[in-house]
C-alpha cells in the first residue's frame, strides 16, 4: 500500500511538472510571436529605407527594389540634405548637457529630501512629485524664455537645455528617492566625523553608491531628450541649431513624401539610441528592479 501511494504521489508530481513546462512553453511562444509583431513596423522602416522611391511608396514588406547602389544613394542623400552631422552634434550637446544637469541636481535634491525628515521636506517632496502629473505648457514657457532672450541664437540652446532638465526633473527625482531611502545614514555620519564636507561626502561616497539607478536615469534622460519633438520644434528649429529628430520634416510634404529618404532618416536618427539601449540594457533592468525593491 505504501509503495502504491508513493508511486501515485510521484506520478502526480511528474504530471504537475509537465503541465508547468507546457504552460511555460506556451507563454514563451506567445511572447516570441508578440515580439515579432512589435518588430514589424521597425522592419518596414528598415526595408523601405533601402528601396527606390517607386518601391518605397508602396510601403510593402518585401525586398524588391533593394540594391547596394540604392542604399548608398538613399542614405547619402539624407546625410547631405538633412545636414545630419551638424544635427547630430546639436542633439548630442543638448542631450549631454540636459542629462548632466538633471542627474546632478535631481540626485542631490533627492538625497537632501530623504535625509532631512521634516514636514518642510515632505512638502518639497510632494511639490516636486506633483510635476509628474502636470503637462508642459510650452507656449507660456516660450514667452518666458523670450523675455530673457533665450529663444534665439546660442540662448535658445541654453533655454532648451533648461526646459528639458525641468521637464524630466520630477521623474528622475522620484526614482532617486526610492533608491536613497535604503542607504544607511550612518555612512553620512561617519564621513562627517572624518572631516568631509557635505559636498565631498555626497560626491565621493554617496553618489558612487547610486550607480545602478543613475544609469537607468541617464538612459531615460537621453532617450527623452534625443527623441523629443515638441521642445525642439519651439526652440531649436533654425537650420544651424536644429535637432536630429526634426530633420524628418525635410522629407515630408503636403502632397507628396519621399518615403525612402524619410525612412532612411528615421533609421539614422534612431540608431544611436538603439545601440546605447542595447549596450546598457542589463544595467537599466538592474536599476529599475533595485529602485522598486528599495522604494
């Protein structure tokens, strides 16, 4: 009797394991299929960027009309007509400065708010986080910047950097506070006792501990600023200071569009962010999971 009961239990456990494996295989298959569906628009853009104008206008997902000469012609035309070198440089400057500004001040603000457990700091925290729910009113911001001469020339670049930093600040502050809460305050006390100033203690001891969440925050800043249309359309729409994302307008018309050039431009503009994201993906996931646990 005991042997039969044991064999039944083992058989039941084996069946349960098989069911779990089957369910897992089904879910993985569904996930792969969904991934392919998500990739279809990207493949459409990539394939049609290598075709002739006639074939690209058909917007079909096939390889007709693709040749090495056509690829060189399409991408060469885009780089020349869209002035992508200068546009990429402008985007890189704005993205780097905006990201550095918001990461520095959002992390410092989050550190102070978390460490000083007072009613005033709670009010400051709520006020900043409230910014997550408020839309960016670009027209009043534009008029405000025009009053301080930050809508033309070099001032427009500085104005755009400030607006980008201000718009991203609440979210970056929010994810930093969740991470800093679990860093022991004894580290601060030990550094102060050893004679470190507050700034030295923060940048030499605390900030290095924020590396996982900083990488996540950095990727969010870079992707948001590089891909933004609205702010750059208002402030950086001149030929010399245009952002890379705005160059797509050059190949779109009211009555006709050069789809092959438009798609080639989209591929080139998206490539730096895609490469950066793929390289930093494991750090982004680690930073998000750590922030979720610590928050």
